[in-house]
């Protein structure tokens, strides 16, 4: 199995008698991940077992996806997979538009001011409303909360894990 996996969902329950399963999506791209023909890996939470599957069809129902997997025709064939994780290899990451970033790429990045002063490291991403807020851990101080807006975030270098910001009055 590949070393790098992306979590895209969790199998939460069976649906009906024909082998469909309810999936709680854990991805921003469920329409891509659960599209007909998509290849997924089902992984037992303890990692002791896995299963490669292909999506035969899916539909959204109340925030969940009811997924039909190719070759699985009865409830008995899928029952044992309840609680398993749904994963795809990291190479299948969906490409993002300019100015969009995966949380995993931002967390752990060092934050510097436009003058080069090191402020700390992004430890958490909060999503309180209109825009994300990056929580910057600073040794011996309270975390600095940075709104992710153009006036504050001047540059993001994913490869270098470095974010350049302009502090607005009253932030520190």
C-alpha cells in the first residue's frame, strides 16, 4: 500500500439490502471522489485490512453519500466494512486554484512579517464564518489569530512552508 493517503470518507452504515453503503464525506470534492468509475481504498481503522473498490454509482442524501460499489450486490458483502475509512492515494489530490491551499499544506508553516520578523508557526486553522483564521503558535505567548484575507496574507510558499503577512493595527 502507498505511504501517503488522503482521507475522503468513512463508511457509517449499510443502506438497503442491495449492498449500498452510507459514506460520511471527509473531502471538499465528494462529487469527484464518489463519481462513477472512481477507485477507492477501504481501510480498516486499525490498518489490519484493506480493500480496493470501484464506485458503480452514488447519490447525496442528507449530507451523506449512498454509494454502490462494483461487485457488491448484497448487504452481507458490505456489512463487515462499516466503520472503515475511505482513502485515495495522495497522488490523486485535486489541483486547487491559485490562492487556495489544503489545510495539511498550511499547518506547520512558519509565519513572518513583510519585514522578515518570525512570528511563529501555524498550528490550527479555524473556520468561524466568512473566512478562515490561522492560529499562530508563539513560544511563551498567546496564539496570534490571523484572518485569511488579502490585506493580511501577502504570500504563501507551500514548498518552503512559509507564509508572509502584514499585521494590521491591534492584531498583536
